[in-house]
């Protein structure tokens, strides 16, 4: 006889009523077929109190016996009414049907079409579809991280200064930058949007780690705190291997789809081509919205940003979104929607020059050496060093070991 399993999130559960009125719950999740048999994480609880749990091959009798005996020791007053042989038999029956029950959960269904047309719903229009994934891509140093954090704070606070948003709980997964850098940017972003500088956002700071390293902690936090949308900086640092390998790309996208109800992630471009995401084609295939971020900046003027959707599912065509970010030596001081025609290079899809890239990169990260800039931007180090030493917009800003640091003149103290 098949047990009446219940689906509880990603787990399958069955309950046994005891004569005393108490209830035992058998619960299993992470049910998977491996070379040696069906494995799962199984726990036994009484009235919500966990009696025992184990991650094991559920087809092995000795492993089931070990878990049953361990759990039975904690039953106390009902041991006589419900002996260990009863518990072992119930665990046997529960484990025996798990694989079939899991297959039934995943079985096809006869699904009818919706009676009415239902337009997509957005958390942040038109870039974050509820229940979908979004990739924003551009070369390093173009303002991607600022754009991502602006999106997060707007959604988290319900601020519609830059985009129409639905307020929702958010999480930032920072794989790219130091904690101090993120704190500095967050304070500036809060201020320019009209909030106290110390207004917090939920953040996992994991620079130097991979998405795999923190995915379980992220999943737990998302479930426990009702997080609706996750922002990731960046999938290029996700650490799943060669990003030109479609299997590695699939792992990244699968991880995001599993842990995040809705997600927005940054990605870099190949050094030789700014028109698509660096890595396997499954980045584009795995996202519902893909948007290219374009930048433009004249000397002394604001940084112009444009977001142009290059791929979407069910959202229709949207005009390019443009904004202006203003900086001084202390970082971001203002953000606003751009005026039509204010940034013709962005609106025309023009690439940033080397000079424009260096100005924005140094405003973005602070004083840096030529080799570091070359590593981050992909431009030739000799060309960078020559421009830094000859163009008056750049000044020397101290040394770090043997390396000469440069900054934008308006940044100098």
C-alpha cells in the first residue's frame, strides 16, 4: 500500500498517529538516484521535536535500522506503546515508497490554458519579471555595480525615482567587491535616493568565494526571511569552472533558479566584443531578460547609463532606459533619469573610448595602477600607462609598493 505522502516545500512527509494522541512525522528531502541506490536526507520527529536524522542510502536496511534505533531512544513515555520494531517498520515503509512518490510529484499533468490573457508582472519594470531571471552585462568599470545596487535599494524601499517598482524583500550576494566598498556605495546610494545613509540591506559578502560556497546559506536566509528577489554581483565570479563550458553555465543558472524566486545578476563581456555576455550561450537561454548596459561620460560631466534589452520572454519591446550618475571625490552624489539626447553615445549604442573607460573605472574603484586597470578592463597595459601619464585629467595619487597609482583629477585630495 502506498503511503499518503504530503509535499512540504521540497520535502515529502508522512505522519503516524500514536494511541496517546501524539504524532510522529517522517520527512525526506534531497531525494536522488545515485550509482549505489536512492539516497535522501531523512528525519523523524515527534510533535515537532526532532528525534533523529541522517543522510543515507535509503535502500540499505542497516542504515534504516540505525536511524530507527537512534530515534526510538528519545521517545521516552511512549516507548512501551510504540516499540522500536513499530518505528523500524514505519521507517521501512516510508523509505520504500519515497522514490515512486518523488516520480509522481514530477509526473506530467494535463494542464489547461489560462482562460484570460495574463500580462507578465514585474518587481522592477521592465527588467525584473516576477519569478524570472535577469542578466545585466557590460565590460568592467561601466557602472554595473552601481546600477545593480540602485535597483536593489529601489525595490527594497519601494522607491520609484528611477523605475516603477513593487516593494519586496531583497538580498545582495556580493562575490565581487570588498565589504568596505559595498558599504561606501550603499551609503551614497541611500543618500541620493533620500534615505538615511545607514539604511541596511540584506547582504552576503563573499568576495573570493564561489556561488557554490554560499548557496546553502543563501537558500536558508531566503526561505527564513521571505526574500522575493536576489541581486548577484557577479555571475562571472560564480566559480563553477570555465564559463565557456555550457555545463558550468547551467550549474550557475540552476543554482540561481533554485534558491531565488526572482534574480538579477551582473555579467561581464568578452574583451573583444561588448555585445554579448562572456561565457556559454546558456546564460542567454537561462535568463528571461538580458540587458546590455552602455556608458558615456564627458570630462567633468555625469556618467550616462543606458540599459537596452537584447533578449526577453513575453515582455514585448521596451525603449532604452537612460540615467545620469554624478560623482565627486567622495563618490556618487546624485542620480536622475537622463534627458532625451543628453547622452547621444549611449542612445546610439556607441562604445566608450579608452579615455572614457579609464575615467569611469577610476571614479568607480578609486586610485589604481596601470596593470590593475588592464586586468579589470581588458585594455592594453602600455596604452593605459601612456594615457595615464600624458592626459592632464589623470594625476598621480601615491604609490603601492613599486606601482604608481593614478586617479581622476577631480578625485585628488
